[in-house]
C-alpha cells in the first residue's frame, strides 16, 4: 500500500478520481480558512507562525490530518495500485499547503483551550432560583417579621390616611397633649408626608404666611396665648374595650390587661409637664355618678392598698358598675392615686338608664334629666344636625341588637331602636356635662377620660359634645374641637365597624356627606405591632 499522495492521477478510476476528491477537500479547506482568517485575501496568504517552539507540532498535526483525510481513498484504491511500482512523492501544491495550514491552525486553537472538569457549569447555572421564597433562603431560612410602628395619627384627608410615628416621637406627642396643645383637625399639607393637599397648600400658603407674620408681631408664635388661661381647658379620651384583642393579647404582650397597661404608659408621658400638677382628673365612663363617694374614699385611704382596692370595687359594684371593668381599671386608678389626680364618676344611674330603655327620654323625671343635661336646647338641636344624623346612622345605631321578641315585629324593632338611641345619647350627654362642669371651674385643667370605643369613635359621642357644653357653661370658653383629642387603644377591625380585616378610618365617604366627613379618631395606639393587613392607606413614617 502506498500513500494517497503517491498515486498518479491516471490510476484513480471513475468517481474516485483524485481531481474530484482534491477539489472537494479544497473547497472545505478554503471555507474554513476564510472563516478563521476573517478575510478572503488572508485565506490565500501563506501560513505564518508567531509562536516559537511549536513549528514541529504544526508539522506533525498537519501530517496526521492529511493521512486521516485520505484514509478511505487509500483503502479503496489499494488493490488497484499494489502491482505498480513505488514512485517518488511530487512536490506539494499550493492547494495542499493551504489545506495543511488550515488544519494546523485548528489544531493549535484546540490545544490552547484550557482543560476543565466535566462537572464545571457555566456561570448562569449558579444563579439562585427566582421562585424560591426569600424567607427560605435569607437569614439562614429563619423568618424575620417586619417592624411596624405602634402609634398612628389619623390624618383628616378624604378618605383619611394613617401616618406612623416612630417610638422616639411618641413621648413628644403625648407631652404636647399634656401641655394643653390639643390636636389639629386639619389635614397635613407637607409634601413629604402625602400628596393629597398640594392644591390646598398652593391656595392657602400665602394666607398662612401672613398669619405667621402676625403671630410674630403679637408674640403668639406657638399659640400659647390662645390655648391657656382661665377660659381654656383640654380633654383627652381613651377608647378602650379591655377585651385583649390581637395586639393586646397575652401571647403578643406577655401580660394580661394590656389595655390598662397601655393607658398607664400614655398617662405617664401626658402628665409629665408641671402644668398638670393639681388640675388634672381622670374620668371613668363605666362608673355611675353615685359611685363618686367610693372613688373619693379610695383616694383618701392610707392603709393597705389591697383592702382599699377591694373596698373600691365593692363600692362601685353596689351602685351598678360592672365588677369586671372595675377590676381592669385598677392599674389606672393606682396611677391616679399615686399622682394625686381627681377621679370622676361620669355615667348616669343604672335605674335611670333602665327607665329610658323602656319608655324613652320623656319617661325620665325632669329633675334627673336636668342633672344629666345642662344644655337642653343644644342637646335637642344636635339631633337635627346632618353631621350627627350621619354619625347616628353609620355608628351609633350599629350597636343596637334587637331582642328575640323585637326581631319578629317590625314596629317593636323600631321602638326598641328609638329607646336604644335615647339611652346612648343620654349617656354621652351626661358624661360630657360632668366633664365640662369640673373643667370650666379650673383654668388650664385637663381631664383624661376612659370610655368604651363605641362611645368615642368617629368623634360623635361624649367627646364630640364637650366643646358645645363648655361654651354653654362659659360663653367666653376657648374650647373647640382641637382642644379634644381621641385615642383608640388596641382597636381591631370589628370595633371600627369594618367588614374586612382593615381598620375603618372614615365614617362613610360619599359625595353627599363630604362636608360632614369625620375620621375614626385622632390617634390609634397599640401595645404591640399590628398586622399589616389592619392598616389601610399608610403614609411615610415620621
């Protein structure tokens, strides 16, 4: 057998002629050379080696490629040329040199590729799974809940929005209340808080500038002249149901009766200013007014605290107060006694409420009625105001539960609803009157009242009546809506009359009642972090 390059052209038969085979390999070599060189001109240039020491390797690999390319041809032609004598190899043609150059270049390229293990993966295979929950991949797979504030201001936008306050801001807010600053009812117009009032800011910005300039001239920069003196008092209402809701549960707070503990914590900051000494009282909406004697005896007691508290609970129970509520109020009562604050029994007598529940206000004795209602004309006129009608329809009457006998009779249901309405407005007016009578006789005084959430939500209960009663008792009174602050303690969605998991912040938004729109309260305060699905329309943290 002889090499393929030694076979004469005439000895190759038919379709296996050297001309056809050589032409085919030349086209393949030319195409590969053009691709590797990047230019048809460079493809025909003689091969050049710029790498010293590899010329011998090029020659060997070129010879191997040449032998492989003619292996099949030699196998077929070996029988025809075995009888012929061996002839000297002809000089390589230009085509053979070009083919050898391409093969050598390809072999060199493969030899320069660094070897890598079979298990090596491209970089994209090392990316993390985008569908894997972050809680399973971050922090070592340990779920870390987000941190949320426990104090929120209800901004009076339409609809209202929540502004969370950091823990560092809480004490400053409460101390401002203790100074008698009250709470503004106008919505915020700061762009970094929300964007709901940019037009309001543009329209009234110049007016506020002029007002601030006038305050500088008159010396009333911080408004202290208007919010102090014998004709001004401030009021704070705590709405608490003492029912250990989610944020007040022992599992979340590590203690029982978290509502009372939260109330004591807020009172501690509110009463820090020196101005609160000697002119601060705590109002108790659960205690009938006839329980005032038991409260006074408790404040004067000097013996055993356990015996004094036991006597207080028994005395309040004797006049019709709920014993369980009295027990839950004990931490607040201890705080009042320690600070030497007055305690006020605010609610009407249980017997009088039973009379109104059966026959309405007209069935109550006129003398008893005058004890509870100081401003009779304003009391009657209030029920005809559109804003109060909205409150009564959307909040007050929502707590009415008809008895089994009333549920089957439409007329009985309406009568029972009317009597329930009369009973609640009597309670609200009686508490507001008792609070106002104590406050108007004391300059710069403050009363903090503990009441159920239904009696203070949406600003229409006893807290909404205080400014009117104060102005009736003292025509020169400077008490207005901003002098009254309402804080709900650990509210849940049900207590705000919401039908979802979110807290309800507004009494009802519609084009026909925008003028009378009221928010749920001024502040919402929690003992622990509330769930994120409880907090609607959150603004930037302050």
